[in-house]
């Protein structure tokens, strides 16, 4: 499938913007750096002290932001295109909430915020998705049934998470609330490998499924006429989307509305004839990095979680999409 010139230009500009924002992210801190110093440090040259700060302290956080943005952007577009509904983001249909519930249960059980919590977050996303598919299955499944069942599962998971927080100790509850807000603070190289592998494997898988996704956006009958195995394609696309969103949530918590915003911005940038998966991923990266930059510099007394900034931006967009759907 050949990319249109507008899509190529948009992806180039978004990629350049993401790299610039990544460099700006690394300049911020008690040890001040300039963008040229950061750019040189990323390629292994410059002052040894600057290299230490860049490579060991600030680069892991920036990379996690970049990778979760790509994962949320691509995953969000997969869900929206699959359901043929701009409201069908993982935040809305239960995938993120399932990851939250399992992760919070693990944290409150005393397992910490390491590999165990990340593994349980991924397991939670897949478990809730399997339940959603099972409950919405009736001689196959449709986008609207997935959305409706997903909203119910999201509410259920949210209630379970609230109950767990009420029953936990004050310190553990505070840890869980910070994680549930979505934050890149304190991310180390230990957060990068699993997320990087997931993005490296699942984004190409999403691109490979793009032809089926484009057919499904035209409706079931048209998709069948084009030779798309409708139910198998739905399950494969959903599995890839769940994997991307679950690994991103496991790495940084549920960074609100990125999976909702990125596909909508991408579609308006390139006006595509097929779902703009790469454009959406790059938009997601730009959104997360820009939001974290604002979160770190907005207050002089400290930094906000990145999820607070994306929530402030994303909530009005959700209301606007709802108003459009009502009209």
C-alpha cells in the first residue's frame, strides 16, 4: 500500500518534532543542558558529566514517553477503526481500566512497581478484553457491541479499583493514586526493554493488518466482498491493540486520552483513505512528550504527572466528539 505524499510529509514533520521534544525533555533538570549538547550526547559525544546525566538519568524517561505515545496512538486508532466509532478508545471500553485494576491489586499486595506490576497490568488488559469479546459475541461480534460491553466493563473495573484503594493503607494508596494518574517520573532503563520490544513487534503487526482494518472500516459486507476474514481480522486487530495499550499502561500508568486524541488529530492532518497508523503513532509521541514538557515546567514548586495535562486537554475533545455524535 503506497503512502500518499501528504502522509509522508506529515510523518517526517511529526518525527522531527518528536525528536526535538525528546531533546528538550532531556535539557530539563538540576543540571542544565542545551539542545545542541543533548543532540551531541545522544550520538555519544560531548562532556562526560553531560553524557552521564543524559544516558543514565534523563534519556530513559524521555524514551518511555516516546514509546508509550507511539503505542497509545497506534492502539487507539486500531480500536476506533475496528469499532468505526471515534469514542472507542481503550480509555472508554475497559482495556486501560483492566490493566489499572490488576496493577493496583499487585501494588497493594506489596509487589512494588517493578516487573510483577507491569506483567499484571498487561495480563489485566488482555483478561478484560477477552471478557468483552466473550460477552459481545453473538455469531461473531460487532463494533457497537464491543463499545457497549466495554463501557460496562470499564465501570466495573473502576469500581473494583476504588474498593481496593479504600481497603489499602495510606502509603500504598498514595503510590497507587500517583500511578493511576499516569506519570513518567522516576522511569529508569528497567522500564524500557519490555516496552521497546512490544512496540517493535506490535507496530509492524498493526501495519500488516492495516489492509484488513481499512476493509472493516467500510462495513462488514464490503469487507467480506474484499476478501477480509471479518471475525478473524477483528480478533487479530483487537489483540494487537490490547497488547500495545497494555504495555504502555504498564510502563507509565494510564496516561489519559492519548489513545483518543492521537487518531483524531492524525486523521485531520492527512485526510487518509486508509487508517493512518504511523501518523497516529507519531502524533501520540508528540502529544505525550509535549504534555510531559508542560507538566515539568508549568509549576515552579514541582512537576505534575503527565496524565493530568493530557486529561485537561483530552476531556474537552471527548465532549466535542460526544456533541458531534449527538448532532
